[in-house]
């Protein structure tokens, strides 16, 4: 009798727990959410900006799904790792000149980075012809039969001629229009629309905020001038400078000529420009 009572109690507890779980789950109208940072989802790695459909919530967890190779994958993801996608009608005017196949990716990028501006660049090149030329001159380090034109090694021990389909994939800019890769399209030349206020905002909280002691000029003003003279994006120049500064090198802290404490200060701006050129050429 005691054993039966214990079993009954356990069954009741399990039933109550199940009822609690059911009642704590709230169905939501299906909505697109974007991943804010790389995160794990059902043994899949969702990259920043990747969309998934959310249709329920339990506490701080969203219940949603994605498709992987045509197969629906459902599960829970923390609400801290995603942001709801909201359609911005005013943004549609900015992307009118883009082909329709580009627009949804741009909408997702805009939801994550509303201050970014998008300008189409028409190369006037025929895509198929360009892909054929690219394929005839490009090698790839793989033995994947779908990625190579033939198993014949052209260079080293593993480099083979890339296949035409792979060349077309790599050249298709739509495959890079996500939050993880989109910076490859950043305009790196001087942009006169970048204001001093934007420069000051970027420099706030760094050692380059305010007045530079040697020139007695505002750091943002110096960067704006350097960007214009060297035809480099001011925001890129400032970003690289902050990275250089925090990396432990000379950076933009400045250093005295020949280690003479009484000598003039020099700042490592041209190494930053050199890195920028590498990025532009790469």
C-alpha cells in the first residue's frame, strides 16, 4: 500500500509538472528574429544576423526553427541572443536601385545596423564571362570534388583549379550580404559625409578624446584632415587607430623620436594607413 501511494504521488507530481510546463509555454505569432551574435542552436552554429522563425516563448527562451539542407530544425534559444526583425518602410527608398534578390539581406542588415548606408556599385561586367575568367585563374586548397575543376594539383601539394560553380558562388556578392561578412563591402576611401561629430563620438572614452597635446588641435579634426589627405575613410582610420592603440604598440599614444623624452612626439598613423591599404587590396 505504501509503495502504491508513493507511485501515485510521483505520478501526480509528474502530471502537475507537465501541466505547469504546458501553461508556461506561450504561443506567439510567427515572427522573424535575427541572431545578435554567433550562438549554438540544436548543435548548429547560427552566425550573427542569421534569421530564424520564432513561434513560442517559455520564460527567457524562444521556441523557433530554421531549415538546414531542407530539413526543419526546431528548438529553444535564449532571448538574449536574438533581436526581433522589424520592417522599416522608410528604408525601402534607400534600396530601390538594388535588385530584388539583394533586398531581404539588406533589410536584415539594416535591422542590426540602422546607421549603415548602402550604395550599389555597377561594375558593368558580364557575370558569366567574369566567372569564367576568374575560374581559369583561381586555385583552391581542397579536394572536394564539387569545388574543383579536376583533381590535378596545380601548385604545392593541395592547390587545384577551382570549379566554375565555386567561382560563381565566390563572385556572387549576395552570398556575403550577412552580418558576418558584410564588412568586405565597406567603402574604404574618403567619405566627405563623415562629420567631426562622428569622429568625436568614435574617439570618446579613448586616449584620443579631446585635444592632442602637441598640435593643440582636436583629435577628430586631425583624423578628418588625415583621412582627406590620404583618401581613406575617417571611420576606418579611427577604428584602426583605436585597435593599434589598444594592441600594446606605439599606436596613437605617440612616442618620442630616438627615445628622447625631450624630442618631438610622433604618432603611428602611417602604419595604420599601410594596414588600410592591405585591407583595400585584399
